[in-house]
């Protein structure tokens, strides 16, 4: 793992770095577009430039790059591939740069509480890094440590990113999408810096899924946690990025566990683990799923679940016209506008067969993402009728991220049957808890 000096909190320096990268990208695209005889854009050098710059900056800029790696429906493939490497190739701070910071956090008693802390990081991320440790009882632990001064870096970066977001139009990304990406990033950063809330999220999920087969969630060593330091049980596993190396029967078991776990989050717990990138999921050789990082958790109120279920029922039913009521309930329709029935018909035609009882959804073979891309012109023409629905942004992003996880797994699953079982239990619970 490469080493990196402490990230600078200089707003000017980070802005110039970002601005310089944006200028180089724009210049590269301009040269390619005016070069005689060049029929198409070569995105590979642009992806490499973005990956190198964002990987060195940490903070929200790196977080944005990691999120962008999942936008395989938006970014050119070489750019998406370059950004995907940011998940597991982030430069780390030398432990000597963190040790004095940790001593202050632990009032000079760091090695009275911990027997050992490995100097070599186990992982580095956008807002902090992870070190293996053992406490005085010999427990194998993970210390998740925020970079010193990261809050100031985040505040500076978010201000600069607001100014630089229009650069996303170079990739053909609509302005509305850029704005939603910024809001999502801002909310996600605030959540991920709140380690106390993450610990509470973790314990809530552990309690609900304590006896859940095939899914493991590490415990938090609460007595060892400090502001900006989250101490967890070490739960080893191989990254989801490596899951294609697993035998097909193991991948199938993981896919079933992942789908079932997602459905139970929504309809059993009423909350959603909303950071689906592969670095937050691991797997064991026996086909068990290990889940990390509960910094981003989204509540799913009954109103929102009812709307999603209404759309699910409409997609299973015989007529695409039933989708209108579902989108209205979700809040995804512009008031007073005409229903986009042509879009509804295409969506229904695409998903209706996959959601019938007994239907097997072949995530890799169906290439659903390619078919959805073909809907883009129709979707663009319907933008005057649609609007972003409140409370759905991170939910939809999570589902999209897990679509790609299931694609990696090569999953073939009866998705509709699985969802229908959870929805039936959820509805029965609503009836049981109804007043009177």
C-alpha cells in the first residue's frame, strides 16, 4: 500500500488541484474533438488523470470519485473503471502521523487499553483508515480512525465542489443529476463523520439480525471508542471485488443471503444500509456475507414503503397504467403534468416478466442495465412529467449499487417471490399493529 502525507486542509491548495485537473480534462477533450480524423473520444487518459488526482486528495473529493465508480450507467467505461480502483487503492497515512493524535484521544493511556496496534493500515478510505489491533484481553479488533482535521477538509472541499460540479457536464451528465449527487455527497459525509451514530446503527442492525443465517455484522467495542475512533470486532473476509473467484455455488449462496438481507432491512427493520460499494461487503469461503461500515443508514417510513410496494404490484399486474398511482404515491410526478404513459409501458414491458411468480432473474444474462440505457431518450422526454421523489435518492442509489453487486455474483434468483414473501409478512404486521 502506498504512503501518503497528511492531507492538506488548505482550501486554496485543494481548489487549485481540482481546478487544474478540470482544466486538463477539458483541454484533453477539446484537443481530441478538434483532431482531424478522430472518430471517437479516448476516455482512458481522462480516467487515469481523475483516478490519480482523486486518490491523492482524500476527503469528499475522493468520496465522490468512489461513488462515481458505481455510475456505470452514466460515465464512460474507462472512467468508471479507473475510479473503481479508488475503492481499494487509497494511499494511507504513516501510523506515526496518527499515533500522537490517538494518544490525545485516549488521554495518554493508548497502550494501557490496547496491547498492540499494527502500524501498517489494513485499509485506507476517503475520511479515515483502519488498523488492526488487540486489546489487553487479546480480542482481535479493528480501529477505524478519522484523519486529523478531516472536518475542516470536508467543509473546504464541499464548498469547492459546489463550484466545480458543472465540470460533470463534460461527461454528458444532466444538471439535475449533478445537483442530486452533490446533496447525496454532503449528507453522506455528515453521516460518515458521526462515529457515535454509526455505532448506534451497527448495534441496531446486530440486534435485529443476531440469528440471521449467512450474514455477519461485527460488534463495536463501545468502551474503547472515542470521538473520531470507532473500535470494532475484526471479521475477516474477502472483498466483494474478488467474488468472481468464488465457486458458483458459493456465489449463489451469497446472492441469496444478500437479497434476503436487503428485503428484511426494508420490511422487517425499516432501515437500509445505504453504502453498497464492494469495499463494505466481504465473503467467506463457506459463503457467508460480512457487512462493514454503518455510517450511512436511511430510515424507510411506512409511507415510502407503501409507495414502493404499490409500484411493485403495478409492475407485476397486467397494465402499465397502474404505475401512475404508484409514482403519484411516491411523489415522483410533477403536479398538473400529463402522465408519461409511453415510459410506463416500456418499463412495464421490461420488468413485468422478471417479477412474475417463479420467475428467475438472471442478473448477468438479462443485462438489464443495457436495456435501461436504451430507455434514456424516452426518460429525457418525460422529465417534464417526473420529479425527484423526497426520501428516495439514497434508497435508489443503494438498490443500484446492489444491482452491480448481484451482477458481480452472477446471481440467478427468484427476486419477485423473495420480495413477495417479505411484503406479505410486512402487511400482516401492519394489520396486527393497526389501532382498534
